[in-house]
C-alpha cells in the first residue's frame, strides 16, 4: 500500500457588521458584530472548505456552493464543511492533520479556540489532536496592507474584519 500526501490552502476574509451573530469555527462567539456573508459568514469554515477542496483538486466553495444560488442563503457553514468532508472521502482521502490561524483585532478569540477545535474535529470526524486552532491579532496598518493590498475595504488590523488561513494535510491510501 502506498501513501500519497496532498496539501491544500484556504484563505477567507469577511467584514464585521452590526446585526449578525459572530460565527467562527462552527461556534457562536459573543460580540456586538458578526461576519457579513451570504451564509452565516463563518470564514474559518469557508477557508477550511476551500483548503480541503483544493487539496483534492476540486476547486473552491464558489464552484460547489455558489452565492448566487438561493438555497445557500443563510445556511450554517457547518453544512458546507460536512458536504466538503463527504467529497474528500469520496475522493479516497483521509485527513492527516490541519492547522488553522484566525487573524482578528477583535474580539479576543483565545477563550473560544478550544471549542472551535472540538467542533471542527467533530465535523471532520477526526480526533481533536489532529486539529490546531490559533489566533493572531493584526496590530498594524502594514499587516492590513499585506492582507488587502491596495483595496479600500477595512481589514483585520482596524477591527473591522476577520481573516482566516487554513492548511490541511490529506492522506490517500491505495495503489498507484
């Protein structure tokens, strides 16, 4: 039996807006604003889907869950990840491990990292030890420019958005 490894990368940024709950990593985080989006805006799970789909050569969320399709409006991002996991398994892969970095000036995410880790592991049907969730603060306008280049959209360094980066490693078992 041969082992083949695949690595995908996912990145997503959503603006914080009033009037929405803040969903990150499959849980609700207490905050006065939530993430803008066609679904619940959970950029952690969106980046996870993109990374996993990329690792198996299946594009990104836009290909599988287009925002122009009304059936995805208001959907919990957990449903996107569950369907993505099904596609990963269908392609013959299992998750080796994953590493997640959330970038946000606010809110402070440290108290919520372990519940995110547990929830994500549950959706992926893997042991929590295979999942790492970290948070970083974007403290300067330099980091904001790094994320947004020349865009005028408010960014993580100004406390107006949350960015997420995700790197999974997938393992496929079989003969090649």
